[in-house]
């Protein structure tokens, strides 16, 4: 695990296995909570698990209703 920041500060932590990494994350979360930090959504997975490029998209959000049809455009 590489921790970047603040600024150019970098730390690298190596763990022998997944359990060791998880225990480290839990200990950091406990220390932050004890210091008064509010940890919100720590374990939430942001990805849906489906490939987004495969799904069909809904309504076009780009505002095509503002386009003027080519037949109605005047050449300047």
C-alpha cells in the first residue's frame, strides 16, 4: 500500500497477506475515530460490478434539444 500526501510525502507499507492489510486498515480507522474524525463510507464499494461500457445508457444528458435542424440553419 502506498500512501501519498500531504504534498510530496510518500509512505509504502508492505503486508504479508490480505488479513494483515485489513488489520492495519482497522487500526488506522480506530485511531482516527479516537481522535475525533468521522469516518463515512469506509467500507463502501463504489463500483457496481458491471461493466459500464456494456450497459445501455438512458436519456441523453447533453441537451440535444437545443440543436437547430440542418434545414433551418442559415449559411452566413
